[in-house]
């Protein structure tokens, strides 16, 4: 997990050293976590209260120039003098907390392959993509109060499941994952009624986390008409503990897929806003070894973060520091590159074989771990996104 | 507006006395706002920091026993000694702020008549109610960051509107209102994975506000498949400034409509959880007199607040202090009792005549004001919910 936590990465997290200790803002470097507050004296011009903090909230409230100054100052002092011994401790001992207080949480649906797969499964006789899909990044608001950090156990949700004689009540029998990449916003909020132009996205996108958007397909299928997903999603959304700054991913920005038709003006950007980030999903049944069940790449996403942000604010909605925007399930076009079990098993037609334990959906005791790091295209050192992991409790 | 702000009501708000002043937690009584902090010495046993505060956030974090103690102590001292003169000022001078920090915002769809009307309009050849509607309170998460207090101007949103040759970009031409009743939760959050039984709803429902869920019907119609409303709603949601405690509405609780089929066990309650609250909507075109365009009653809602809360938490989702839960549009079955323009005008077939200014949807400069007070059934003094008002800017 620590491979890729280089000085060029330097992700931020909110970490406790012991279960009863207070959470402190840290960076990860190599195999160590480094608390930032003891570095304050070394960081000329950085307001100490930004880093003498439990988490990223205060830094996210600051402007992009401040994020850049802090990052540069940290890289300089850590390269020159290393961390103060009292400030660093092994990542293996780090107990992560949520890295920031989540404002609004939006979940998009930005993978063409994922949307196409689901359309093929559930509307086999129609165009798999709905008419709006190629014109705007479809999305919805999720529940920010149940966004949890990696390592938090996830209890299988109970709910109404469809049945031939009406709904019944009980545990979800179709508990799934969704492999996603999320970004957190920062900087001064726009005024109500004032959109954020797409070429200002860089001033508002602070960094990235991995997201597992746990999904109860049976609850979702029964409830979602006509207002969208609700309890089938709101029981838990897990994010990785280390927020990788956008600045750390600069070298790994690539052109995304061609968009046809050309999007409306407010969604057009000439900058490369896709990211060469390799992603994988591992599933470990209790008492069994872990196995990788999917490999894909975030560069396949049709709609990119700048377009997602510009779209969210295009109606004048306020974007606050700490808002979380997730990509939607990232799926490729080949078998084994899909980011959800419902796609990997083609709605149950092709169960996964895991060293003797077959799976269509998740069983109690299963642990799912999503990990990510930048790909090889840019050369040089990889930048790790770390992992987001969670075990299902019955 | 102040009629009904009795001692038996005593709603809470976050009020500034002047544009540059700090917001302070207040109650409304008669025609006065009363700042609470100066009353601290008189309130034995109430932690002063709960009321020496800018808004309701600290009180909402406390348990229901504390809300009850504060309310009783305030009623006793205000009845016996009146407010300290330096603490009270005319309601007419009160500048309201958001009464609490909104956690998650959920919008339901709990009026049978509203859901039926929309079904009839948009699916004329099918059953107007979808199969899930009578089994669960359908709802979705809205954007908490653009919940604003009454009086905040609302800029007409721009967005993608459907057209014969694909979407075009521009101002919404179908800007609507939705008349709703909302409640705010309080008390210690449930643990992730632990539902809130319906008979504990009283410990988590603090009080009520009026809600105008502004809606851009053209943006919504194009975007909402398959994940539900998003930018058609997220540009603004207005709430009334005074939070009326559940305790103030006790005498006005009534049995709701019969539910057929009987809901599943977790949604069953023998308590009366509907509220006899008379509601009306007034529309004032710029330069014209205001006219009442709709009158209805919250008691018509099919799904009640206890059921909404139990449903939201039934999958183990955390309910935090400050979450806002809105009812969905409240509509009756007769013409003139519907809580949205799209229903009142039957999708434009019957424009409203407003002393010479005809309306199908809102025009720039229009001001919409929703007001509410308890009905006559319980006898005795009415309890005012106050008003939520907003003007459309172009």
C-alpha cells in the first residue's frame, strides 16, 4: 500500500496513532505517516492553524494558492531535513479517520461502458444508453452522513426487496460494490446563482480518493422509480484515507475518450482531464485468500472531473469545500474490467470462481479492497492512491 | 406573520439585528424576537453554551430531554417575567439566517394526490402510481449546500433543456414551486448499521419548517432518467426562518389517511403522526398585488414524518442532528389545493389569472410566499409556522 507514497505524491490524511488518541492531519511518505503540526515552524508563510488540525477541513477552506504553497514548502523541508522524529510513525500503526468533513456528496454515472452494460442487462430491447447520457454527466446526490473511511465494517443493509406478492423485508441478497474515483472540492465557495466556468475547475478540485459505492441491488431495483437510488446506496460509501492532491497527478493527466456529439459550450475544455490511474478490485472471502476480480483504468471515463464540476455548478448551485464527487462505476469493455459484481457476473449468469468459493454478490465476512496507482504512460515514479477496504458484517 | 407566535409555540430562529451584526439564537413571541443568551442566568440547569449560540446547532446535538427542559424553562420565565428589554426587538427588524446547519437533505414524495397528478400528466395510459409508491415513502437526497433561508433571492437557473434537435442551453422556461413541510432531526446520531425504530421517532424529530422546493421542470425532465432529480432542484431550496418545535404541535396531531395496503412492520405506528396544518401559497408578480393561488392542509399527506424517518434509517444509515427531511409537494384532490404550478395549471392547460397577469410558470420578479398555521380541529390558539418567501431574479 505504501509503494507510491513518494515525495511527489505526499497525500494528506486524518490519522490517530492509537484508538483513544486525537486525529491529526498527516501526510504519508514511504512507509511513514508524518504529523504536520510539529513542522509548522519550518513552513514560512503557512498559517499554522491550517496544519495544526485534526483533518483537511481548514486547508480545504483556503484558496488554491495556499494548497500549492503548503505542498511546495512540505516537499522542500522533507527533502532537505526529513521529518522530525517525534512527528513520524509507521503507516502500519496509523488509524485513519475521514480525511475531511463531507459537505454534499454527488455520485455520477460517467463510464460509458458501465452505463451501456446496465442498459443491456435491464433494457435488452432498447438503446442501452438513455437519450441524455451523451449530453451531460448524469448524476444524483448521495448521503454524505454515511460516507466512511476505509476499514469501517459495513453491515449488510435490511430493506424492502421486490417479490412476486409485493415487497418483503429482510437483508439484501444482492449486495454489490462499485469501483469509483472521487474528488474533493476546496477553495472559496461560488455565490448562489453563479456557475463555475470549466476553466476554473483547477481552482476548486483539491485532490482524489478511491471510492467504494456499496450498492444493494434488490433494494435499489424496487425503490428507484421515479426519483433515483436512495436506500440501496445510503447505508455506506467508503473512501480511501489518503487524499492525493491534483498537483501530484499532473504528469498523469491524459486525453479522455472522444466525445460524440461534442458537448455544449459550458462542458468543453481543451485541457486533458482524464487520469491514467490503474485500478483493481480484490475480494477476500472470510478464511480464504484474496483474489483480484477486476482491473481497469480511470482514463476510460467518458465524463471528466472538470466537466462534472462545471455541470454541478451550471445551475448556480454552491460548491463548498469538502464536497465529494464520485465518478460512478468505472468499467472497461472487456470481461474482467468491470467495476461491479453485477457486471462481472453479468447479473448472475457467470458466477466468479474464487479458489473454491463462488460469488455472484457479496456474502457476510467478505472483504473488498480497491487499490489504485498511476499507470506507466508518463514514465517515472508511480503515484499511489492507496486503498479503500471494507468487510461485510451480517 | 407574527399571529400565532404564542408562548405555546415559541419557535427558534437564527437572527441578526442588522446586516453587519452576528446571528444569534432567538425565539419569536408575539411581534418580538427574543435573543436567548441574555436569559441564561434565569434558566437553571440549562448549559449556557446551548443558547449562547448563533443558531440551533448546539441544541440539536443535545438529547430530547434537554430540548424539553429548555422549552419549559423558557415558557416559565417568559410567562412570569417577560423578556429582558435588551434581549427583545421587533420581528419586523429581524434578519433571518439559516436556523441550523443542514446535514443531509432528503426530499420525499409523500402526497398521494401529488404523485397521482404527476402520474396522470406524464403517463396518461398507465396506472398513475408506480408499484412501490404505496409500500414505502419514495424519496431522494437533495443538495444541502443550497438550502437557503426565506428572503434569499433565487436566480432563475440555466441548464440543458430538451428540444427537438437535442438539448439547448439557457434559462429554465418552466420554473415552478413545491409547497412542502419539512422536519429537522436532532439528538445523538444512531450508529452506522443500526436502524431507528419508528416508536423512537419522537426522540429524533425536533421541529418543523415550511419548505419551497423550487423546481425547473424543463431541466428536470431532460436530466432525471435514470438517477432522479439533480440540477432541476439543486439551484435552491428555501425554508422558513422559525423552527416550530414538535412539542408545540402536539395538540394538532391527527390521524393521517388510511394506508392500503397496510405498511410493513417497520413503518407501522399507532400514534397519530399527521398534522392539522393549513397551508397556502401566494404569488406576487412584480408591481402587482399578491394573490393566494393554493390552499391545502398537511394532514392530507399519505406518509408521515415518523414513517419517513424510520424508512431513511431502516438500512442502517446515520441520521444526524440538522438533517432536513421535506415532505414532497402537498396537494389536495380539488382544483386550487395543489402545491405546484404544474398541477395548478395542469401542465399549462389552465393558466392562472392574477389580476391581469397570467401565469403558467414563474416569471422574473415574481415573489412566492408560503405560509402555514395549525387548523381549527383542536380548538384553542393557532400555532404559526410563519412564512417562506423568495423572489425570482432573471
